[in-house]
C-alpha cells in the first residue's frame, strides 16, 4: 500500500521444491495459500527470480493479485549477496561460507536499488532465502555478515515498510499464518523443526 510516500515490500521465499528445483505438490499448495493471503493487498508488481521454483510460485500467486504486473528479474534470483572476510565469519558459519562460492555484488546492488523503498506502491518479491536475509539485514542496519544465520520458510511472508524520513520497519518476519501446520517449517533442515 502507498501512503504519503510509504512503500511496502513483501518478500516471500518460493514454495517447497524438489532437488531438481521444481515445486513439489506441497510447494504448489503453499504458493496457492500465499496468493490467497495476499489477495486483499494492492500490489503493483511481482518480481521473481529466473529459476523455476520462484517463477512457478509467482505464477501461482499472481492470479490472486488484481492486475499486478509480473516481472522476471535477475536481481530476485538465487545468489550469494555478500561473502564476509574469513576473519569476520562466526565459527559456526565458517564451513558454510567456504562452500557457498563468490558473492554477486552487481546483483546485490541491483536488488537494493529496485526493491528497497523506491517505486510506486507495494510490491512482492518471490525469491530465495539469501536475498530475503540480505534485505532484512539491510532494513535493520545490521553489519553485512549478519545475513548469515537468517533463514526463511518456504512461502513465508516478510514485510518491510519504507517511510520517508524514518528507518525501515519490519512488520512481518517469516510469517506462516496462512499455511496449515503440515505445510510449515519447510526450508529448514529437519533438526531445526519443532
């Protein structure tokens, strides 16, 4: 919604996917419920990454959104936003950081430019865990390496509000209230599920 320059950024991780990157039946159900949850929100645009799991999630969500433009955007893709210097990595994340590969600073900058507090009206970005973690970290003004350790469930909803003259506000964080219990906690390894 837009009010006196206010911009709302809705972020959703794609639905559950199989090892080949296609939505599972669970992922498609999650996406449908996400679309129903958002049907009363006046969204102007839906950005999604180019990978099938994000594109398919956006395609399932979009019919619930009255007239929102759907845009494939590399900046909403699955990439590493920032790799900290090895001396700045908490020991618990050292192995993970070693395995994730190089950062994509151009895509990270493009995502920040496109999605954070600019534009006309509210938008939804259907993306992947790393980008959501990066944008939440930025909204909090946390150090760049703080995106590590933030994890988002499939089809969960995060909402960041940008209001001129005020710091960003995180109004929803990894919210799954639109998903019944059996569809929650996907995206996390079984050891982290309650």
